[in-house]
């Protein structure tokens, strides 16, 4: 179960990173900032699950 949660965290981080880029290009800075925060939280959670 730990492995699945770690993969899910990195999957979420990857998807939201793509969404952040799309929102930035669409000139929606507020939602890009929200997605960036979610991306960072998911990536940090994935790294901490490994450690």
C-alpha cells in the first residue's frame, strides 16, 4: 500500500504540473498558483514517503 500511495503522489504531482503550465499559458495566474501549490505538496509528500 505504501508503494501505491507514493506512486499516486508522484502521479498527482505530474498531472498538476501539466495543469499549472496550461493555466500559465492561458494567462490564468490565480489558478496556476493554486495548481503549483498542489504540485509542490504532492511532490514533497511523495519524496517524504520514500524517506
